[in-house]
C-alpha cells in the first residue's frame, strides 16, 4: 500500500490504519465520535495527501480545462477556486473536484480513487485535440485540512498574523516559516482550510498544528462530518448514471459554454431525481444500498454525533417533501424515517 509522508506521525499517534483505495490511512486516532465533536466544537486536522494534485499550464490551459470540466473556468479570477466535475463522452461523471486558477496554471485536486483515471483522461484528450498544455502531477505536495470553528484562530497562531481570505480563494504565505499555499474550502460543514505544503516541511507543520490546539482526525469522522453537511462522495452519491442535477448541483453545469465533454448528453438529461436527507426514528445505521421502500436506496448513512440520531442520504425520482414519512428496510425490519432537506446541520452547530 502507498503511504503519505505523514505516515510515521499517524503511527506515533497510534492511529487505527486501514486500506483506503490503496493507501494506508488513519480511520481514527482516539475514536470517530470524539474526533467528530472536536471538529464541530473546536478544530481538527486531516491528512488528505492521498488526494491527487495535477497542474495544467501552457498556452491552451484555459481551453483545455473548459473542454474537460462542466463548470466555467473562464469565470475564475487568479487565486479563485470552483467546484466542478469531469464527465465522459456519455455524460457520466468521472469525478468531482476543486479547480483553482493560479497565476501560471490551473490546479486540480481529485479523489485518490480516480487519480489514474482522470490523469489518463487528461493525457488522452490532450493528444486527441493537440492541446499545447503541460500536465504535471505534483507528488511532492502534501495537503493538511484544518477544519472547525477555531480553525482561523489556530491558523493565525502559526501565521503570526490574522488570515484574511474569502471562501473559495487561495493565498500564498508562511506558516511556521514554511512556504505554503492555503485554500479556503472545506468538506465538513465547518469553516476551514486546506494547506498545500512540500514534503520537507509537512511534518513540522503537522506537529505545529497539533501544538496549537488542533486534534488529529481520521477518515471515519471525515465521513460522518460530510454526511451531516449533506455533501456527496464519489462511489456513494456520485455513481454511474447520476448527473449533477440529481445531486442538486445543476448550478455547476454551464450549458452556455460552447463545448465540454459530455455536454450533448447532459443537456438532455431529465431533471427528475433529487438528493434528500433522512432522519431515522431508531438508532441503527442505514448502510449504502439499504432499501428506502418505494423510493430508492440509501447512498450514505451513519449515526450523527451532532444530532444523536441515525441519518442517511438517498436519491429518488418520486415526489417527496420535508416531513414526509418513509421506511428503510434494515435486516428484515422496517425503520421509520423522516425526509429532510440538506444539510442536516448548519455551520456552527
């Protein structure tokens, strides 16, 4: 299995390590619920260096990104980011990602499970369309995500000055005398940052964040946090046959662009399905694939430490509204649930 540069730090913290798409990653350190509460109430740090970072530069960089992605990269200012997706020629989502326009390139941060697929797709389309671009994999970069209501306070300690930046923008600066690039996005429903740092400085920064009050957080709490926030995950909500419209993300599809791969299919997709939340009446975890009777199946489910209730995400083309009662079938038992809009929690809860 692959390991990030911070792997020895996870071992030293006695993390429970698991195989995550070919990477040996921490699922938890002290416990998922404790770590979940740490992010909601204070701040936590995640090693997300397993994600793929790809820079696109060259005279055709913007044209290339426009063809690859469904969103409009031409609207990006320097140092601005956007959420987007890449579709194949049949309009199927290959991955979702954050794209940032830097001064000299466009930076893609993609899911580790799809890295090879997306990288190959870029190389294929570069060759087929004769784009004059350079596609550079940034293996030397690590990413530490700092999330929680005290994230800015901790960042200020390390920067020795107040960090002022808008959501979905990046800024270059120094943390503990290390040159870094800081992104302001997040995947937990809390305020937070992603810090891009080189191999030689990542351990010092990780330890500095811990000393400043951030708790180490594993993939287990990362999942419970993102489900509470109603955020989709590739392989769960984002699967073959699902469109951005089905997830409530039709706003990222810019059909006014002259062309992007899969556009002719996506623009004709029926917009009947929608992603909803479900709060169960009993404390039992509705796993992915569990039947929501008459409506579809659960795409993600967990026990919500914040709400102290079991929750789930599901996609349906049936008419449902907030407050409707549905039943989830778990081990031959029908559990009552109430439909709710997303997210389950609001920032700061």
